[in-house]
C-alpha cells in the first residue's frame, strides 16, 4: 500500500514534546481525570507541579526536508535593509556599468591583475621612458583603490552567496512540503487551487508525446 505524505512524515524521527506541567492546586483534577489527594507519590511536593508522568506526549510532525528552520521578524528585515542602504551610502563611488561599457571591458578580458602588476613594475623600472603626459598619478590611485576595495567586494560577495544559498534552501523546503501536501490531496481534494495544481503537475510531470519515428529508408 502506498504511503501518503502524512504517513511518510509520521516516522521514528518525529519529535514529541511534553506538555508544560501545571502547578499543583488544592482540589484540582489531574490530567488523567483523578482528583488530587494525599499519598499519591513522592513526586507530588508542596508548591510543585503535576508530575510529567500524568501527561501524554503531544506529537508534532517534522518536515521530511528542513534545511532552514528560522524566523525573521519584520523589524529585523527593516533593520538589515537599512544597514545595507547605509553601507552603500558610505561608498558613493559604487555604480553599475552601462551595457556598452561592460561589453568593452569584457572584450579586453578579465583576470589581468598579475599582468597589471608586471606592467606597473616595468613602468617603475623605466619611468623615464614613459610619455610626459602619461597619467602615473591616476594609475597609482586606481591601484591603491583596488587594493583597498577588493576585500570589501569579496566580503560582500561571500555574504550575497551565502544569503542566496540560504534562500535557495528555504525555497527547496517550501517545495518539498508542498509536494508532500499534494501527495495527501491529489486524489480526493476539491477546489480551484487543487485543480490548478493538478494541471501544473500534469504539465510538469505528465507523459510527453514520443518523438515522431524517422522516415523509413526507401
């Protein structure tokens, strides 16, 4: 017999937290229906709580895939975005490249840092042979900027890469849970949403028409 998505989730790895015991009170009724009375056991103490043995576990069903389990408060979202905005404001020189400018740069090739170091060393060795109008100060300024800016870019790229991976993992969890829900719903659920889901799943995973057979040789 095929298991439903819910049955697949009810496995030995599920977590069953205990109900928080309530304080003992005079003339109270215990969770199993018994009245509280003297001599019920050494785990009944003055100003204590109902012993945990009187509670049944409350099952909570874990997701079969749960790569990310986190809460993100709206206030923190606002704060982080404000921090990013403030960080960018500290670097007014940051700018997107126009498409044509980016194309020209790519035509020259990337990954030229090592060659540029050799260019610069050769220019320092033979400064007297450079044209009088050569912009050495501007070149030096660019090189100093690259040295200082590269670690900032690398840190931002690492953060952006990790953030993207985190979002990808959460979206994968979302899809995995949705597929499990669909396994439970697909046979008998009704409504416009499930009909749309069925249509999408048929389109995505339905049987494709086979390619036409090649013409036979004459």
